C-alpha cells in the first residue's frame, strides 16, 4: 500500500532563491507520530513511533507529489527528541524549479510537506485506524494545504541578502573619504619640536537628505555616523539656524509627510472548510492521472436463510456490484500583477494576493462539497420550529440512516441560521435546550453539552457533532454518517505563474481537482422547515 500524508513543518530556509552557492535547505516535521489522518480510499491511517527509517536511500523532494517536478533531496532524517514525529532536512537543487520552490517556501505559500511511503508492516485498531509500524520512505513533497488543521508554518529564517547596494555603498565611500581627510596628519612636521602650530578646524559637513535617508534605511553604525555629522553641523551653525527659522507647519510640507501603513492586512473572510474537514479529503486512485475513475458499490448482496428441510435448496443470491463513474471538476482562479505592484507595495501585495487566491480556492472547494452533499440528501421530515418536533425530526432521520445499513449517524450539518435557531430553543421552563457549559461556573440545566460556533461537544441528540457552514443554503439541516455515506476527493495542483512581458506583469493561477460521490445515498437525510 502506498500512501501520502501531509504535515506542517517549522520551516527553516537557509538560502535565498537564485543563489547558486551556500546552503539551500529547508527543515521541519515530515510526519507526526500517533496522529491519524484520512488517506486514499477513506481509511484512517497513523504512523507509529519508529515507523519511518532514518537511513537507507534518501527520499527525493517533489512538488505536489509530482515525480516530474523534482526539486531536491532529503539529506537528513532524525526522530524528534520528544518522540513526537520524524524531522527532516532537505537540500533544494540550484535549478529554476528549485529557485521557485525555495521562494514559495520562504514566502509561506508552500508551508507544508507530505510524505509518500510504501507500507511494509501495519495493524488495525478497534476504531478501524490502520497503524503503520514499518514503511519505506519514497519521497517528500512541498504542498500548500496540509491534511491536518494545525499544519501551518511557524518559523521562517533566510540568510542575509548579499546583493551589493550601489547607492548605499557610494554614500559609505564618501563618508570614509571624509573621515580619512579629517583624520589625516599634517603634510610637514614643525622644524622646532617645542613649537606646535594649531591646525585650522575643518567645518562639519551636512549630509544631503538622500544620504541621511539611505543611512537611516541601512541603520546601525552607518546611520550613527551620518547622524553625528548632522549633530556636529547643528552645533556649529546653531545661531544661524535659529535666526533663519520660520513658521513652518505640516500643511506647508505635504510632500514630506510619510503615510504609515499598519499591517497585517485586515482579513474579513475566514478561509476554513467545515464540510471538507469533517468528511476528509481523499486522494484520487492511481495518482489521479485520469479525468474519471470507477467507485464500485454493492447493489445486491448475497443472502443467507434457514433451510426448509434437509437436502432442500439453500438461499442463493448473486452479488451485484455497480460500476459508478466519478468525474473530476477543476477549480481555478488567476490574477495578473504588474511589476510595479509587486515591487513598490508595502506590505508586499503579491504575497497577500496569492494567500487570498489560495483562500478562495479553499472556500470554492468547500462550497462544492456542501452543494453536492445537499443535492444528494433525501428528506426525512419537516421541522415546525418547536423543540419537541426537532427531537422527533432528528431521531426520525437517524432511523432512516440506520434502516438497512446498521450504521448510525455521527454528524448534523447546518447552515448558520439553523444553528442560531437551535441555540435559542428552550424547554418548558424557558431553560436552554443546548446550554453553554463553561469552566467559569456556568451551569446548563438540561446538561446537553457545551458549544461554540464550530462544534458542540457533549451529549447532543444521539451524540451528533454539529458542523456549521455558511456555504450551505439557508434552512439546511443534514444528518448523516460522515465517514461512510458521502465522499470528497481532491488533488491540489498548486500555484503556477508566467511572465507577461507585453504587459510588464506576471500572471498567477491556483487550481485543483475535486470530486464528490454519494456512496450510500439512503444514509444522507435532510430535515426541511415548515
């Protein structure tokens, strides 16, 4: 069995993109131990401590698990000191693809990695999770979206930029020339050593505005030097300076006033995928090389029954397996940035816009899953808005899910308006049916669990986990088994860019392939409203 499992890593970039000498390395967490994730086929998989090798053939470094896009090699593998997972260090090749990978990693666009392994030995837990105890580590890939919700970049470190700054170097040279002239000894010593001639003091030089601003940008000793020249000049010319001063206010110098920008950018959309996170994103079979794939399901099972009498024919039913074709849908977006927008903006517009583009992909993929889940649902009744009828509707839907399958629902998907309605329900004594139970002494009379806007934890009806998603249409309530009834497939292809010389710009696109499949449609039940 070959699997691919994503994990976040504390990225440490050791070189600037484009450098051909020096270190070009990234490092971080390749895979956590004892943390489960959903992989191809929908099964839950977990790496056991020591399951990944630290020696042997070095895994190759790919982009997006694409063997046609190699960018480096894993040079070091070691287990974390606390035993939490496998750490790695990889060297990025000094190629065009390597430069692009390094730059995307440095800017936080590719902030996660995913391991590709061949399983050698494993066992299965009671909950169905496959625990890998030994595996052959084939490759490691840079990816933008990890499988784990916590897989985000936590640290980026890059080597200092060694590109010469011609303008600033010229200023430094001029300063050194001034210092050398001021410190130079007299050309001829006095003939009488007992007689000393006082050398005339050289008037301090006032740096130009450009020199002062450039030195301010460099900082450190350079700015201290230039600023001391300003101080010396003011001491020498203080009376003249004060006499010449006039009444100047900010309205007289609008061109000199700075315009401060307070970052980071205000984010008014939360790029989350509640439906996709609950269902789990499954990998496409065979690397996803085809536009369609077959997902088989059983339409007729075999049968077993009591034999009527000895030597009578026993029950015999032919199993029928349907061949269901699933098609991929492409989700994509693009943006073209001018070189001026890339170079002149602060904070840098390019990274902010690319992050937004990837966030919009996340929203679009979650909306795709939410729409298709609602389309696949079958009605199990109508809720009239009352507390009693809600309980009846939920249990009626649960019965419909379980009939003929012996599976029970585990999730209730709702739109925000329905979540609000449920939260306001009260019992006959006007006590909340779903109260908040916190750690600050708050008591819930009905003891149905504590909650927030994402999930309720506790004794909800049937122990269902509630998932609130604004991508659902209003009045949506779906009850289902999230692991068996409905499947979501995804292959994130990542970021592409191309120069547009005629426009003096650069076009970026982000795309991926997604599919959904109603594996057991009878287990997807919706409750409508009167």
